[in-house]
C-alpha cells in the first residue's frame, strides 16, 4: 500500500539514520565480564523502548527530559534506557553501574549511534530524486548536525532540528511544527520516520504528521497502529514515484 499525499519525509536520527554500535557496546560489556552478542543487545533494546512507551503513555505523568531517560539518574525512580537494556540481558544493577558509566563516557567522546547502513545515502538520494523534501528531527545533545556531516548524510536534508539547540524535545508537537515551518511543508503533507512509538509516532501524530515506525527486527512490543519498516529502503516501496506538490 502506498502512502499518498506526501511531499516531505522527516527522520529521527538515532536508530533510524544511524544505529547503535552494538558490536562496540558488546565489547564494553565484555571488558566488564559480561559476554553478550550484538544480536542479544538488539533484542534487549526492545525492552527499553517498551519502557519508554509506558512512561510516555497518556495516563502517565510527563517523564521530564527524554535525554534523562537514556542514562541513570540517582534521584529518579524510573530506570534509564540503557539500564533497562542491561536488565533485559540479566545483568544485576550492581554490575550494571560501572558499565553504564563507561557507556556514557564513550557516548560523550563519540556518539554511540554511529553505524550507518550501506544504502542509507542512496535511499535518501532516491527520495530527493522523487521530489521529496527531507529533514531530521532528533532528540540529541547538540552534535547531530556535525554527526550527519561526518556520516556523509547532511547534504540530503533541508533542515536538521536538534532538540538541544532549539530547546524542544519529541514527543512535544512543537518541535515537529518548528521543522515544518523551516521546510515550508504542511503537517498533512509530511511523513515522520522514527524508532520509538511513544516518542516518534505519537509525537508526530499529535503535530498532524503521518508516521512510520522503524522496527529492524520486526519485534516491536505491543499492538501497533502504524506502518512499520525493517530497513530504510522500504520507504521507496511505501512512497510513490513522485512527491505530492
């Protein structure tokens, strides 16, 4: 089924355009005596996504900064994203603490979301050739534009919105509306692609965009009411040969 009436495609960055370096993270865990495979990590990450979705469900209180969901907070009752990943791997909290500190330090030195699939640039180029305007909206720490430049992807995007820079975070509809203003596209003519339902799909829809979930292993938990793709190239199947003007 084609998604018609679209003139712009907006993307999340982490785990959509650039994926976690699971192999490197597995090496960090091994240094701390925890032997897991990159595939084990990918599966465990779905548990963290489910935890975020629960935190962001309409009946839940606002969680505060999404960045705060990634790393441990001694004052927060909720577990962090990476703590949940380690928990899903069966790693006890006492053993997880130094691992989390090491991962956080590595991420500060060089973003852990840094693996770009070989066909990503080609897919983006193909979408542009069809007439789609492309942009990025990322909950990031101020580095996403430079990261995209380093990955050779920045030139494909008419705008890059970094939450740290603009002072807004997904799922707040305001950050989606800001991106739409910058590229001059109406919400109903825009599609958003991201990997966390509660942040990306729900946030985009609240702003009036349609949305597609990136679900690489086709294992996303829960009953979902949105199109899903396992790889970026599937967008070329979902979208028509010509963007709507």
